[in-house]
C-alpha cells in the first residue's frame, strides 16, 4: 500500500513536469510519442511533360561552395569562439535530452521495476535543458549575424516547372525538315480551294492529294515551300499556295554531366539549350552554368547561361538532331559578393573578370552602398588567407580601379554600407507639441524651429530658459548653451547643422518611461511624473504594430520592484526552512524506505526553489491596454511597458492525458482544448481548473480562451496525517513551482 502511494505522488509531480517538454528536440519527442504508421502512396510515372506538374518540396541544403563562403571561409577569432561555444552547447543539450528520455522510459516501465531501482533513475526536472536551448539559439543568431548568407546565382532558374518544354527560337527558312514535321498547306484560287495538314513520314515523304508524294527529308523549310507550290501549279492554274509549319518533330538528345537527372530526352527539334536542361531537372550546384558544351556531328558550341541570366541576351539558336549531346562540366572558378549590392551571391567566373564585372553581375550597388572602401578576402598563392582593402577618393577613382582590379578564384567581396547617420538636420525635444528631427535650413533660428514644432506644449513651458546643445567636432564634447527665449537676440540665434534644442517646463526633475516590443517606435520617452498617461506615451510611440498582443502586456512599476523582490526572497527563505524541518522529521521518525522517497522529494524541491527568482517579474502590474479607463493610468519615472507579439499557442498542463501546447483556434472553448489534450484524468480536480492569461491574470470557471493562455488542471491532493501529510505538503509546493516555471516559459516564448 505504501509503495502504491509513493508511486502516485511521483507520477503526480513528474507527469506535471513532462509538460515542460513542449520544446524538447524533435528526435526525443519522436522516441517518447507513439508513432502512427503512414503508408507512402506511390507516385505514378507519366510522360516527361506530365511529371512537371508535380514538385515534391525538399529541405534546402547548402552546396559545398556555399558552405565554403558561408561557414568555412574566414574564421575570425570571434567566429571561432562562437563556433566552439555552439558545439559545446549542442553536446550539453543532447545530454539533457537523454536525461529526460530516461525519465520517460522509467515512468513507462514503473510497474515492472522495483521502487528502489526506480528511484535510482529519478532525475531532477529543472530548467537546465531549456536554458541551454535558449542560449544555443542566441549563439546561432550571433553566428548568423557575422557570417554571410550567400546562395549560388542562377540555379533557382530550374525550379520553375513547365507543362511544355520551352521553345524559344522562331522558325526560320533554313530549318531542315525531317520525319515527324507537320506542314499546313492552304490553296486558294479559281480551280481549287482547300487546305490540309500532313506529316512527313518515316521515309521522309510528304503524301499530298492531287500531286502524290514529295521527298522533303533534309530539305530546308524555305525550299520546301517552293517544291510544294510548283507541284500544285503543275496540276492547277490560277491558284495561290501557302505553306506553314505546324508541330515540329522530336529528337532524342543526351544530357550528361552535372545535372540532377542525366539521361536521354525527347525534345522539340527546334529548341535552345534550356529545353534539355529543364528536362534533366536542372544543373546541379556543382555544375557550370558558363561552360556548357553542345556536341553534335556538325561541330561543338560553348553555351554561357549568364548571357541570358545576367545580360538578357538570347542563347544561340540550335536545331537539334538525334544523338546530340548537352554536357555540363564541373563548376569553374567562383567569387562571392556580399553587402550593399542588389543581388548578393556566389557567381561563376568565365575567364578574366574584374571588380567592375562582378558588381555588374550582382545588379550594381544598392542605394545605401558606400563607394569609399571595398574589402576583398582572398586566398594567396602561398595558401594563406588575407584581407585587402580598396580605398577610393571619389567616384572617378572607384571607376578607374574597379576596371583594372582582377578578381581571383575564391575571392569574397564585401561592399560596405554608408554610415547610417542623418545629415542636414536639427532636433527639438522637451515641452513642445511635436518633438523630433527637422530639416536644417539656412537662416533657421531657435524661434523658427519652435514654431515648426507646433509651439509650446503646455502653459507650464518656461520661456526664460532653454538648452541649445551644439556639436563641435568628432571626439569633442558637445557645447551646452543656456538660452532665454524671451530675449529677442537669443531667440533669434541662427542654428547650425546637428543642433539640439531642449525646451524646458517649470517642473526643473526629468522622468522617463521605457516602451519595448511591438510598438511602432519603441524606446525611451520623457514624461511628467504622475501626470503623463499610458495613452499619451503609446500615441507618441506611434501606436502598436500589426503583430502586437496588448492583452499580454507586461507593465512594470519601478516603485513596486524592490518591495516585491524582498517579499520573494523571504518566500524562498521560508520555504527552504520548511523543507529542512520536514527533512529532519522524516529522517527521525520513518523507516528507511519511506525516508529515502521523502528525501528525493525534498531534494527535488531544493533544486526548484532557485527557479522562483527567475520566473517572477518583480513590479509587474496586471493591465489591459484595450481598456480605455486603464489607459488613463498616470506613469511614473522608471515604469516599463512591454507588448509581446501575438502568441499562437495555448498550453495545457496538469492532470490531462496529453499535456501539450495546442495551436490557438478562434471560438474553441475550454472543453475543446481539454478534449484535444486527451481529456481529464481520474486524478484531476475539476473544480479547481483555472486559466492563466498571458497578462498574468487568473480566471476560473469556463472563461473564453485567448492566445497565450495556459490551462492548468490541478490534481486532487489528499493530505493525511504524519508522513503522508509531510509528503503531501512538499508535493503541493513542488507542483505549484513547476506550474509557475512552465507558465513563465509560455509567456517568454510569445515575446
């Protein structure tokens, strides 16, 4: 009986904590979740043309060349350090995932193992795993920000799937006829009015009414018109004969080399080289786009697809014959270009290209490109990596150097942006109606700037004193001048570029609030302490973005932070003391087997207690920014308002069969979400089910479910006397801490 009770309490705590696993590695979740067997449906193979209707999406992977530029090119000390940290974190995440998997395994087999062996494998369910995952995400983002993100140019052309192979060339008179070509013949005149469509047969004969067979194999299209016209005019007088080509014959062409699906393909005889390449599903990224070979009995041609992709030139006209070959050799020399160009990417070199040529390939400079410095990362002939900066005095200097600077295989070109600073502006802020940056105009005075800013904002504006902050030069401190706006001389001081004017109010303390998250212009805003309202500040920040979730707002009152921090610390100390007292009571009064189980609970609780510090947000006040009355709340110095993005998940934790995160569905009720989670367990306390809003608000009953909500289903905890009262108290504390940790994780993921 005692063993059964111990198992019930362990399940009570651990199954609640399993709900933490909503962000665990996919591979781990697959091991813990029963799999549904899905039988793949076979795809019918039809003709080459029909198969282009189907495209199976695949995860894009970097080619060898893309990896060279994006991952392995220049490894700076900062990048190397981050890569080592990333690799270390990946191993730690795997270790923590394994711990969680082991816990799941022993929970599943609990009825088959002894209690002693079961307790041996209990692992503390803290937030180590999730902390590591969060840190790994940050490191990966940092690596992405210092690494280029370049793709090989031109290969995505072949992702366009067509119903028909493309025919690009017009049909000229020198087109050579053969078996399979279709001719449309129209005759009009006194003696005969008719038309018919005929194909040249496999013997090269065109069989026509009235005139019989004509051998047209190997005859040009232009010559065939004359032959057909003469044949009819021998039989009839006063007639006009018009001949035109219909469907063209097909020929079998070999497509070989670095293509996705090499083989023999039937294509229209009159096509350009793109037709067989499309049939072969495109060129691999290991293949050349610039040195494709066309091989035939009549000679060979080199094909450069960049002529089409970059310059918009027509490809050479080819009349294919059966047995012709399109061969795609391995890719040649390559260069990467990143930064402020219109088409950053990896480009193939044909021969001697210069910096100017590569910039043209990349679509030229973007509007924010600087032309004073371009950097080249290069591998030297001595197998060493080095940097080379090209500095330019002016545009003419750039044009001269870029035409003569030769680009080499493997170069990475960086085009830097101009400095993101305004020129030709002045700024005004403080007690005026329209704070902000204004265009600097020659002859603009202090009073004219105040006038442009809408004038004083309130009756409390002091005109006796303002501050003019003037930029002197880089590296020197700004000069601050006191200005009396009532003085006609000082009020008409001419402004200079970069001047800042601060108009003061009679109140001489400055107070600020901080707006973070989904505001149009988040940042630091000056307020009148205890006067400026939330509504006023939100309006100054431009309102919310379209992704904002005002109902999940975190509103921090600085005045409350210290007192709440102190209260939280006291709670931690008191709970820790209680755990120590319970440990002493257990060790002194109960048999060894039960004492061991109780110690596990107490140890578990001690490990979770530090998490209380992380999950609480001292100073937080529950607020609804959609409530017009609450928007009138006055702000105080140091207050902070953070509006998260719209969350997409509703979490369900506690005594349901499948604690999980569920995609939010409008009009789904509390009951709907509980059903999706498998329904309530017999151990669920139905009367105590509650919903925790993203704002922190707690609701009972059957409230409307909103994005970011956490549905909590508590368990029935039976508190008895003696040992079971002690264990029950500890279990209750740990359960509440676990729920608090998960609720915080849910809120954090919605930011």
